C-alpha cells in the first residue's frame, strides 16, 4: 500500500470517483503523539476525507476539516492542500481511560467546520452538525446541502495493527458546471448500491484498480494516473521566531531567566523550538529583518517529542 489518490470516471454515467490510501502519511501523524485507538481512527478518517475533498478543488489552496465539541473530543483538525499534503492534530479529555468506540459518543454539542482557502481568492466556510452516526454520513450531508451534489463516502482505518487509512468517494458530475441534485438519479443509485458492498479491509488493502474492478467490472471506467499524498508540516524555527516578535522582549527574557529558554511547540508535528537569551535579542533587533539561521544557537532547532 502506498500514499496515493486515484481518480476514476464512469464513461457512460455522470459519476466520478476517488480512492485514497494512506500509509506513511498516516503513520507520521500517529507517531507524533500517543493517540488512543478511537482518536487515531478519527484522525485517519479525517485525513482520508481531507484528501478526497482536496481532490475536488478547482483552485490552488487548502481545505481544513475541523471538529469541535464540548464532549470527549475537544478539537480535531486536518489541513490538506491541493497538492495532497496533509497534517493534523487532535485534543481530547485524556483523563478518560476507556474511550467509547462509536463516532457519536466522542462528541457533545459538536460541529464540523469545513474551510476552503484559495491562495488567490476569498475563504469560504461551511458548518456541518455532527448529527449522523459517522463522519462519512456527515460529509455526505454537507455535499448534498451546501453543494447540492449526490455523494457517497466510505472511510476505513486500521489504527492499531497496520496504522493504515483509506477512503472512497462517489459523486455526481454536475452538467454544465452547475449544481445538480436528484435524489432519484438511477445511475448514482445503482453505483452506490455496488459500492456499498465494499469491506473496510478491501478499501485498505486492495490496489485501487483491483477495487474498482471488483466493484464495477461491468462498467466502462477510465482510471487516471495516481497522485502522491504526503504528510507535510510547514513549521520552522523562523516561523516560531516571527511569532515571538509579537511578544515583548522583557517578557521573553524573564521566561528565559526562569526556565532557561523560551520553547515553542508545533501543534501539528509536535516539533519543539527553543530560544535562549541571545536568540531573543536577535529576534527583537534590526538583524531579524534579514533572517539568518546563524543568528540562533547552533543546537538542534527541531526536536520531536
């Protein structure tokens, strides 16, 4: 299994599909923190969903899937870019030893925020209630209500043994680039019925072409070249230093005096960046306008927990 997204198109029906399978990218998120199985499963589903959604973008930019609630899971977010770079993190009530296994039990008064952020253009955000038994069902409702597109989404994870995640999307291709909604669409209903026979282990383990053939071997289908998916975090010591420019030098030096350094942690990859008194002086000097790593200490600048 590799980190790839594969698109396919039904030649004689106005329906398209995507299959994504995550290996190293999912492991990178899992290895950055000790996530219990239900949280790891949720993050895997969010990662595959983000990959499937970014593949639908018609612009260069980012998609953010952010879950928030007053329940066990406080916060979970996955960011994905148009070129299939993913990163994510989750926060939950770690005082609870035995977490529930079902999706709905993890949340209380929760919602899903889907943010589309083009690099050139205005941001758009849609809010989806977590009132369905699964994340896939919540996303299907989002497409139907916000985009008026019939959509079926399948998400599967193996967070414990293999640390693998996968997903599949079927969606109506709207005619003339306009929104299209038809609850009685016979083509989509037929293909969804076939897709519903997919097992989680097949979605995770079968090669995309083999899975497509297994499900739709009587259909005329065009399969496109796969696109690589990767974990990527754009944090750096420079970005952390830029953030510290907004904090007073005296306050930062007091922290250094008390703790030995100022530490900045990345919420996505859990990298840690440390700044000593000399670093703080450089950050709050004219030298910082032309940033140079040599201005900082020569020690390790990025250390994972």
